[in-house]
């Protein structure tokens, strides 16, 4: 309904619908990062998804191939190389970063 130009107060908003009596109102939750021991061995995908926020799987794969400071694997699961979470976190803290303004993307 359009606002009445003679009445400066807007019409009252409609009240939100009440949930059904048998419905449980639980807010959606995001899974919290798993609490892990830094000695736990994980693959690069799990490390990117759960332990190294802001670092993509592609960045980890690139670093594994090109960064001499990237940690050595701690084991294997099938064909997948596994890395200690603590080693990956230490590498992520100490990895070199390009200065801003050095690429066309900045």
C-alpha cells in the first residue's frame, strides 16, 4: 500500500510468521574447525578445507611443487601424500608473500 503523503509515518510492518508449535527453532550452524593435534597427518585438500584458512588447495599444490621450504610428507594414504598439520601451519606462517602493488591483479 503506498504511503499517504498527508501522514509522514510509514505503515506498520507485518509481523513475522510464528513457527509451528511442533517446529524447533534452531539457528543454522557452520561446522567448527575440528580440534586436532598438530601431529595429525592430513592430505592437502583436508588441510586447505579445515586447517589453513585463506590458502587454497591450488596454492598448496603449487607450493608443494615449487617452494623448497614446503614441509616433507609425513606419510601416505594410498596415493595421497599426508602432511603434519603443525608443519603446514608453521610453513603457512613463514611463507613469503609478494608485496602489494607488484602484480597487475593488485
